[in-house]
C-alpha cells in the first residue's frame, strides 16, 4: 500500500478528517472531527479500509508494514493515557470497533475490554478499589472475544449467566457479586477452551491482532453481505477498524452510557432525544437486557455531565451544520464522546430542522 494505513487521533489533533470517509470510514471520520473540535474523545487510531482486503488475503494477518504502524499507534495511546497494555499495575484496555464509509448498524463485530487476563484483572481491582468492576470487565471480555474471535456460540455464555442468576436469586447482571463474576469467568474460559481445543489467549498483543482480524473478517460475513445487498450499498473496498482506549460506563453509579439525537428524528423538535443506562457499557443499551432511561433524566442523575453533553452536541451541530447522532460514555462523572454522524430523520423532521437551522 502506497500510503499509510493507520490514522491516529487524540483530543485537539487527528491525522484524518471528515473528507476521508472512504479511507477511514464514517466512525473514524467522526472520531477525527470530534478530536479536531476538541471534544473529550478517548485516544486511539483507525486502520484504513484498504487494509481490509489485504488482511483477508493473508488469512487474518496484518501486512508487516501495517503491523509496525499499529504497534507504534498502541505506544502512542500508552503515552497519551499513561497506561500500558498488559501491565497489571496500570493496565490499558482497548475497544476494537468496525466503521465502514456507510453506516451498517449491528452488521459487523466489536470487541470491548481487550487486554484483560488473569493478572490484569487482579491489578485493575487493586488499582481502582472496585473488584466487582474489574471482574465484570473480564467477564464481558471473555464473552465477546470468545463469540467474535473464537466463534463460540453466544448461547453458551447466556446459559452460564442465567444459571448463576437463578442460583443466587438475582434479576440483573449488574447485581452479580465478585464471587459470581469469578465463577462466570472460569466457566466462560472453560467453555471457550472446550470449543476451540486451545488455551484462552492471555497475551494482550495476540488478543488485539486477532480482534482486528475478526472485525475485518466480519465485513465478509453473510449478514453484512446481505445487508449491503438489501441496502444497495456498492463500491466500498471494506470496513475500517477503530482501536481506542476503553472508558467505563460500568465503573460506578456515577457512570453510564447512552445514545442520542441532537433533535427529535421524528418531528425535528429541538432538544436532546435518546436514552442511557447507569452503570453499563455500550452494548447493554442496544442488547435489550436492561431498560434504558430517557436522556432527559440524565440531567437529574448527573447534572454536570448532562450540561457538558448539551454544550458538546451543540458544538457538533455547528461544526457539521447538521443534526447529529451521538454515542457517549460517562466514567465516574467524566464525559467522553465515542461517535457522531449525521442523524437519520423523517421528511417532516428534515423540513423543520432545515427551517430551524436557518433561523438559528
């Protein structure tokens, strides 16, 4: 590949911009623009869409030159955060997400909490003083990595968690104790080993490379191919992959995650429109496992984060001159922006929004 494959971003600076959607995907372009707008975005990097086919040709391995760029970009995240991947005393965990030039919601794979292993979970529990949080992250990682990367049927893990909830008499995943979470991690890993006949990967670098390959591979999955056919999406070379430092909506009762439109997508009425969950990670909002709260309630739960969120999305509307669809996480009261894109809307809403924008 003639041009570079990895595009870094951090608050106030980014290698990419919104004109590069074909190369770094819609999510990557949104992350780059939010960083340029100086919104609080976890640092990370985007691997370009051009690498997607090349990785497939190498049976999931990154081209050697791309691997060098990825390693350098991970080091940049470590410098930015002061944390290190695989270091139990101050661990960096990563998210790995897809992002094509045209949005394909739910069609491709995501891996969160990457970097967890038997040593890191102990270190994270000690560092934060929150063992339930640390073991919850480990449980989530083993679940999603096993499903997405190793191909273990997700029903396997659902059966384990339902059994332990029934045995302990609890209703919600967020009420699981440290002991229950430790048991679940052991059960999840045992199921993965039984399915793959291989040890569960403990090396964070191996976890990262295999997760990147799996997200690229999901571009070619039957459901993604069918979605592109139905939606008449043509001419794209593949998906990009976005790797970011994790932020934790499941860290504490003053943490959470949500999605919102900057205006009502049905009517066009001004005001935030969306939902969020306290003490949750992003997948919880869309999984249906818990009932989200309307975004308006966030003002009462976390007034400072809500005020910052309103100011941030107003800046995004002015920046893009368009209604935005935004994903965010609050970790212990601190707000982070994870994604933005132009929001879909009805015809009536489009007319009202256009008129309001002219007035504003």
